[in-house]
C-alpha cells in the first residue's frame, strides 16, 4: 500500500492517512488543545507527507514517520502560538467526569516544558509509546530519552507545585 | 518516584482519548492531499525549469582561456566580449573567435522600443552561428524570440534546422540587453547565399505578478508560457552579407571505413570531416547487430599532444542520415592545426532490438512492457484543458556518467495496438531529486486524450544501458 502511494496512487495515500487519523488527531490535540488547530495540523501533515512521501526509504516506518512530521509541525505551531496568545483549552466537548480544570493545568504545564520534554511525555503517556519506540522516532539513543523523560517529569512537578502555590 | 505526576498524566490521557474525532477531519485530509498534488506539480515544473536554467548557467561557469593577444583583440571590438561568453562552452568556437574567424556585422532594426542587433556570425560550410542582442528601450520585461526565418536575396525561404535558447526569468528592466545565439545547420555550401535576411518576431511573456505570488506557483505558471504571452506585432528585419571566401574550401575530409566490434556489435567509422566550427564523424551500425546503438557517450578527437576535443553538448550534437548511419558533431580543433588526429571512444548507449518498446495500458495506468526496471511509469494524468494525457515517467540514471546529461528517451511518434501512428503532443524532461543520490530523471510524454483501442506503444530512442570497449582510430 505504501509503495503504491509512493508510486503516486493518491487513493492508496488517502487510506494510509485514514488509518492513522485518530492517532494523529489525538497527538495534535494534546499539543494544540483545540479542534480548529488540530484539524489544521492534520491537513498540514497530510500535505507534507504527500509531497515528501518519495523521500521515505523504509515503507515500514510510515506510521512513525507521520507522527514525526506531526510533532515537528506542532512544535513549530506552539512556538508561533506562544508568541501570540496562550490559547484557552477547548473544553466544550470534554466529559464531565474529569476534572477539567486540573487537566487544563497539566496541559498548560506541559506547554511550558522544553519542547523535547513535552514530546517525550506526549508520546509515552498519551500515546503509549515505549521508550525504545520513542528513541527510534526521535532518532536519539534510549539513554537520552530516559534522561529527557526524567527531566520532563521533574520539571513538570516543579511547575505544578508553583501552580499549586499560586492557586492557594 | 513520579507517581503523582504519572497519575495526573494518565487522567489527562483519558480526557484526550475522550475527545471526539470531528467528522470534518476527512475534509481536512482531502484538502491536504489536494494541496500536495498542486505543490508537487508546481515543483515538477520548477525542476524542469531548473535543469534548463542550469544548462544556461553552465555556459557562464566554464572558464575562459584568454591569451593576452586575444584579450586585446576582444577589448578593441565593442560587444565582442559578450560573444566570447556565449561560445566559451566550446573550445572550437572559442578558437574560431580567437583566430578572427568571426564575421562582424553590427546591423540592427528597431520597433516597439526594442532594438534587435545582429552582432556577428561564425560561419563555415556546415553551420552558421548568429549572435544577436535585444536592447530594451522602453518598459519591456520578459522578451523572447518567438519565431524567425532566414531568406536569400531572391526572398526564398532558407530551409535549415535551427537551435536557440529560451530566456528564462531574464527581466529586461534589470538587464537592459539580452544576448543570444542561433545555431543554424546549413544546407550544402552552394546554397549558402551571399546575402541573408533575418526576419524575427519577438514576444512579451507575462510571467510576473500573476495570481498567487508564491515563488513556485509563479515559476510553474511561467512554464506554461504558451498561454501567457503576447507576440509583438512588428517584424524585425536585418539584411547582412556573408563573406564566403572566408570559409570556402577550408574543410578537411578523411575517409576511414574502419569497422570495430564492441560486445559483438559491429560499428563502422566511415569518415571524419574537420570544419572550422565543428568536426563531423559519420558512423554506420551493422543491420545485423542484436542491439540498437543510440549514441556514443565519450566520442572525442585527440591530437598528437593528447589534447582532447569532445562532443558538442550545447547545440546540435548529431544528425541522422538513416536509421543506421549517424553523424556526430565534435568541437573542432581546426585552428590548432594538429599534425596527428585520433578518434577515441569507449562507451556506447545501446539496447537489445527486441526491447525497444514501452507498452502502456492507459486504462490501468500501467506499463505492461518495458526494457528493464530503470524506467517506471509514475503517473497518468490529464492536462488542464483535458485534451492531452500526460504520462510521467521516472528514469533511473547511471551515475556519474550521465550526471550532466538529460535526454528524451522516446521517439516523438507512438502507435496504438492496431499500428496506427500518432504524434506526441509534447514531451519534456527534467531532473527530479527523488533521493539523496538525486540523479534520476523525470520524463513527461503527452499523448492525445482519445479512446485508444488497447494499449499504446512508445518507441525508445535513447536509454542508459551501455556497451563498452576502447576504440582508437588514427585519422591522420
């Protein structure tokens, strides 16, 4: 299928994206936190993947490759958004059983992390990627990813503490 | 260690998982693909342009060997420095200018704020190179030669094959003048008139500031220049005379009739003709060869000092006398006055005669027969007007030998399954960096958009497969 898409079959390409769309949307959402931006992210990733598809050497890495494109896009997008305004969390469709305010605090805390720390958290905790897979995806040694994850959680703790104190 | 944080993250994950996927997502995927398609088409067009532009640049990058004597000669004659630049890709033509073989003309005609000047010609019995300048005296921007013809003193149209370059992105608001050359393959020497009239039509191309201003789209649009240009109303007419005494009887002919065997293929070198502007080598391939030989990659002429003069890469490089007899043109060492001459070659492009067809099933968009995996059908599309089917091929190229050369591989005629002949609506080629190696070539072949009965068949005229073997033949 991937090879067919690489040979220029756009319906094959569509199916490939379709298979991945839920995962991609959720990752986009965990970065961007609202529907409009996440949909835009999907469009942009589809576009980037389409024109770059021929550069993909190993078809078996297609799914990871898509995620990588998405993460790069989201990181750039966040940088851009931070420069403008901090977006409000789109909470209208969230379930009532979750404590939305807490969740918003977590997501905002994630936003304040270094992008690479944010990425390892999103991949590991929101998308259930193993450390090995994350390392492969980010093209870094496993040790580095472990260090990042540790640093990410430490930073997250600090941020949440501060938030907690401020909220008191 | 981080239980609390992990718990929080776990809860957050649940929230994210509960986020519904909007149904609109499919529209966004669609529009992403469409955007990608547009961009890819624009990129391809741009790549074609780049490869053309690169061949232009090449002309200017080759360093000029200038002797002090020659330098002073150049500086004495206004405009000659521009001509020197136009020929510096060809050692033979450079020598021709250095040896004052050029006939200076300097006549012009002016209409619609454009002055067209014939600066000079380099002419011998086989060929005429005409150098011209177009000067912008008004507010023209993208000017190109649209059409031109040559007439003799009786007003009769001279039949000759012509090559000339298309100016790309030469903004005449920035560069007041354009200089170019027209390479004319002449008929026999007897038919060269004493006086020639050049009639040229010019056109204004409208490529700037249209629609989307992003670079790629704009360049892509420019590629479709046929739809975006105005042919100017005037005809620029310049009459000039030719000094035939300057080149008559200068050619030297050597009959060789030497047959060589390269990987069981028989090739006969018939004769070599040395003209001041080029060397013609006539070659015949044996009809009984199992392979069809398309071209000789590294045919060159070498003198007693080992100095090599290679093929003409910019301009007319060969001529077909018949299917089996070709004439190759090399840069000329006429002005070097060599004592000995050797013809050398080692690589020939060739392909088995039973593999010369590429068969395409248009309905399924598939190649059903091809010589080997080097050629691949990438896409079958339709042009904007809908009257042509555009076949996009990808050709794996040999490196580094073919690195610099791009070529069309198909004959302009194709057939349907019933043997009906059709002419291609167009074909073009360019480089397309598919991977880091980046040497592959893309080929477009446009056929009429009609219902063909069965598959169509394209004939291969050029292909990267090779036969090799060293040849050295003494010419004199």
